[in-house]
């Protein structure tokens, strides 16, 4: 069976955005089995521009040595890194603050897919831009990628997790944490659909409802006291009337009959 042909990327513009895109596509090209030499993927005018800017390859080649006795894939990887760094030193912004701006990014959420996207961006930029900023500044910039709206909780959790570590070594730990968070969320949602929730809901439906307004015992007692006072007044009035009728009726001493 004939293997699928992989189209190699080409760097034709001497700009930082073009270089970043080229490095991303080169990584995919190598992952799919592409073996073409990176020197053939960079336009000759750009190679000449790099040489005129930072000198011949021999001036800095020892910083990324080629391992001759290792497998060809490892030699190719080392050569890719060496060329990419030379391109980056030539095309990167001259001011450090402008270099850090290239790292500014914002994840859509804290899913593993989004963390992988941020990690890949930082891995590429660290190789290409080679910032002079401290690891502390780079960690802070990385953690800010996970600030969502007005909530900073995830950002601070990431910052705490990677504290005191080299960023390239810490990023896989952030990915592991995002996977833990996603799995915990999935478990919680799965248990939230169990019948026990419906049973609890039915129990609440049969549970007698209390009055929407709390009973004010003080007002109730005051009302009873007021009604009792009214009853006493009516009783006193009735007794007073009976007594008045009794004394207002006169009896004849001769015959004993009441007089009109």
C-alpha cells in the first residue's frame, strides 16, 4: 500500500507571524513522517538575510550540537531546532516587551483541548522568540491565559501549581490537572442524573407547605388580648343595663305589684 504523500511547509516571508506558522506546520509535517531537510523548506533570500544579520551557522552551531551517532530522526530534530532558533533570533522583535506580547493568549475554557492549544503555542514561542524574561515572568504570563472573565480562580490554581518550576516542565502538570477537573465534572454530572434525586424531589412535593409568611406570635397574642377586652366591655355593659332595669322598676307596698 502506497503511503500518503505529506506536503512540507515553506517559509517564504521574513516575518515573525510567518515563522510561527511555519514552525507549527513543520511540527505536524514531522509527526506525519516528513523527512525533507529544513534548509530546503526556507526560502534562500531568508537564509541569506539570517546570515547577514547574525552571521554564519558556525558562529552558533555549538549551542545546539548535532548528535552524529544518534538515529537520523534525532539528528533531524536537532537540526530543526538549530535552524528555528537562528530564524527566531533574526526575526523576533528587538524589545523584550514586544516579545512578551507574542505570548499573550486566552484559553476559551480549562478543558484539556484548550490547555494543549496553549501549551503548544508556548512551546513554539519559547523556541522561536527565546525571550530574555525570567521564568517567573513567563509563568505569570502563562497563568494569565487561564483567566476567564472576572473569575481568577483557575488562574491562581495554575499559578500555584507551577510555582518555582521551569515552564516547559510545568505545562504537562497543568494538562494533567485539567483532565482531573474534567473527569470530576463528568462524574458529578453522571451522579446528578440518578433516581435518588427524583425520589428526593417527590418527597419534597408531598411535604406539607408552610405559610409563605412566618407566624408572628407577638401580633397573634396581642389580637387575642384585644378581643378579650372587648368581650369584658360587652359583659359589663350588659350587667349595667340589667342593674339599671332592676332599680328603675318600682313595687307597690300595698299590693306588691310592680308599678309602670
